[in-house]
């Protein structure tokens, strides 16, 4: 087998020729212009709140596109912005006229600025920094003025590199190691520019267009559409491996239990894939330095087909011996993204209650299998129903549904899952663009779980999660715990543009557009305000930057008539008792109070818009934090995790996986307290005369 570049040689080669390398000339193709024009026709005619594609929207698209490329205003200069703004009222004509040269020209400038800035940043690593002077680096620059000269831009980047260096220095790295770490970091950013394709530019531009119309309207190219389908059906055809790009190598980060890769015994975590071949005897295509998404596409394929991998073992040097292995692709179930359960024992007043916790990351559904009439199609509500049956067998006293960071998914699954707890009845109302109101109901004859129930939400709980939580609350069926949800109360549908044009190939992609608005059965909407918990717990998200209210063009809150329904319970008298017990318990709960302290510290850090570049000041801040964490550990808290200043792919894979495991296995304070609240609910409702 022929000898391949070693990584060090590859980076040195790229660094030495950075100025000589030419950026790829990216230009729009006909199918992209057609997709943009067709999307515009749908958005101006069929959207819930149609927005005319005119000069006003054109200006918004321009601003959004520039913001998506340079959100911190670190790359473009004022002169660049002035050039762009000369065309800010021409994007509507560009879309309708199927001529997308303007956004591609802007992206070309962006790519060149990345090269300019990364080359300059690398040059700064050759000189020493003075960490005794008093100066700050602005860390929040979304509203900062653009640099008016090269000197201003250079000064901004001098502080940026100095800040990166100081963080690593305080973490204990010496100058030589810091120079190597940052050199590689900036080189990776620089190299990425040379891998961009025309579709990347188009995807970015369409995202700017669609979100200017509505926060939840979106465009999916072929690859994005495939990933969305995988996330909904929780399965793909492949080898059963989680891959990661590490220094130009496609690296095995995790093996799926029972998958072809794991069962072969020939590939391990940390191994690097340096070539991919199709079939028993197809040529091996070298993939060192190839984009991860492109390598993934090479490895995926049809079920029962053969893929051959040229593998460099984890413990082998860059020029070490490698081997070719053959694997048969199979259907892989993504069980880590499926509903899962655990049982938490809650001890209080000498009694122990078992609370079953069901964690649901998304409301997934295999749409295609369901449409084909497959009786065994995969769906979130079916999985939850199965878990509820298992929890019944384990004689749990209550059930907690953990919907934290569940961004939604299938409306049908949210409705059917609500039925598992309330039985037959209306779950949500929809109002379309014509003002027609439709009540969506579940037809399950009786609920699968009639005992105490709680729903744990946070700012990341959105859409279908909010429908479920709101229905549980409106029916009086259970207690909602956490902090206010996202506030997405709109309905989207996905339009396959190729089907519209009767294309046989997947060329045009898919458009997700808002077509209706959700309303609770009580007549209110989750839009903008989200679901307000009955029992509030501290949250870590910043409501100013995350949530429906953070969007300038979000739909307003409104309400309609309530839907006729029969309450499944009454939590009116129960919630005050739960609140009192909760407050009494957490007052003396050291873990909970430490979480509150962390949440307050995070909030304080957000409010700081600058960071000191003076080493003495930074060390003083670090020493104070270390002392606080050490005191916490001595009081029985978890061991502090030191800030190593590294990004994920800069650590060794072993260290990165260990850090990920430590975070995953850390005590979940909010979940434990939510389970305790459900245990309180079970206790209160067990008293004579209490209604479940």
C-alpha cells in the first residue's frame, strides 16, 4: 500500500503554502436558484403569516446572512459591510430572477477574511505577550462597530489571540505547548475554508432567507433532509460507529453495541479511518483531510451491502501499519436518542417511594413506515407506553416525564403520548392562516398510567414538548416542574420541492414552513410565553438569547375559545402543598443550593461583556473560583473539573471521553428534586378524599 502523508507533515505543508493556496471558486448552480425561487413562491402564498419578498425583506435577509457568517463582528470590516449594503435591496430580485451571485460574492469575501485573520493570528504566536498591562477583551460583540481599518482589526485579533494564550497559560501549559495548541487551532479553522462547497453557501443563504420570514421556517438541502429523517425514525443503515474529525482524521469515537463494527472485533475506539472502498473489491478512496460529512456518506449505504475501511489503529503512528476490514452494512437503531427509564428511590419521613423517570429526548416517529402501514413502526409514544408497562411491573409510586431540552418533533406522537395519561379527549387546537380552528384529540379508550405524574421542563423544551406539558397541566393531570419552556407555539410542515416539480432526483431539497399556530385546550397558546411550571426550579439558559421571545419576528401571544374537555384531576389544592414541601426540602439540600449558586454565577458571568487580559487579575479570579469549588468538595460536593483551556478535539480522545462521562454521571440535582416532588404528590394524593 502506498505511503500517506503523516498529520504533522500535512499541517506543515498546508501552513507553508497557506498564502499560495487558492480559495475554491464557489458559484451557484441552476438547481439552487430554482429551489430559492420555488421556496419564495411557497413562503409568499402559503405561510401562516405570508411575508412579501420585497426590498424590506431583502434588507433583513442581508443582515441575517452577514450575522450568520460573522456574529461577533471579528472578520468583516466596515468597508466590506458598505460594499454588501449597496446590494441589500437586490436580494429579492436575485431570488425571483434566479441569480444568486450576490450571496456567493459575500461568502467569497467571508472566506478571504477568514484566511486573512487566521494567517495574522498564526503570525502573532511568534511574538511574546505582556500580561502585566491592564487591558480587556470584549467577549460580547454582536452589536459592536465593525473595524474601520486594518489597524483596528489587527488590534482586535491581537487581544483575541492574547486571551486564548492567557487561558491556556493559567491552565498550566508552557509557551511551547501553547504555541503548538493555538497554531493547530487556527490552522484547523483556516483549513476548513478550503473545504466549503457550493451547497454550504446556498444552505447558509437560505437559512438567512427563511428565518427572516419566520424563526422556525427552514430549508433543508439533501444532506440536511437525510439527517432530519434519521433523527425522526431513530435508525440508519451503516456500520454502527460514532465518528469524529480529529486533526484531519475520521476517528472512531464510539461503537454502537451490536452493530457491525463492534461485532467484528476488528475496529476500536480511537482507530482512524484513512480510506473507504465500496463492495468486495472497489477501489479504496483516501479520506485523510476529507470533511467528516463526506466520509459518513461514503460509509453509509444500502442494507446488506459491503463497505471496506482502511484503518489506522489508535496506537499506531501516523506512518504506522494499517489494515483493510470489510463490514456488511446493517440497520442501526439509535437507542441513545430514544425514550429511556430509570427508577429513583425517594426516602422521606422513614418511608421510601419509587419514582419512575422516563427521559424523552425528542418526539420521534418513523413517518415513512407509518405511512406504509407498518404495524411495528417506531414512535415515541409507543416506546413510552412500553416503559410505562415496565414501571407498573416494578410497582413505582409515580412517574416523572423528563422533557428537558426536548425540542419537539412529531405532533401526532405528542397527542398520542398525552393520551397515555389522560385517555380519550382533545389535546391541542390548531388555527390555520384562514382562521379555521381544528381540535386534535387522542382516541385511547383509557389511560395507560393513572397514578401521580410530573413533567420536568426547561428552556430547551419546545413545540411538541410544550403541547404535552400544557395538556397535562390543563387537564389537572399532573404537576409541571422546572423553568418556563421555549415558547414555540407554531406548526410547521415539510414540502418536498422535488415532488412539487415532479423531479426523479433529489436536487431541490425540502422547505419547512409555518402553516398554523398551536393553542392549548384552555384557549391560550404556548407561543412566546411557553408553559409556566407549577413548581419552579432554577435554570441555566439565558432567556434573553434563548427562547421564542429572543426572536424579533416571533408571532405574538394570543388566545381562542377553550376546547370542551373533562378534567382528569385537580391540582389546585395540591400544588401549594408541593411548593411548601419543596421549599422546606431544598433549603437544607446542599446539592440543590450549590446548583443555585452555580446558576447565579453563570448569570453573573453572562452580564460581563469583557474579560481581563491581565494575568494577575485572571489568576485572582481563578483562585477564588478554585477555593469555592474546593470548599464545596470538602463539604461533600463533586470534585471540581479544572479548566484546561482546550477545545474538545484538542484533548486526547481518552481525556475527552472521560470528561464526557464525568458530566454524564454527575448528580442530576434537578431531576432528583423533581422526582421528590412527584413522591410528595403521591403521598398527598394517597390521603383519603384526595382526587388523583
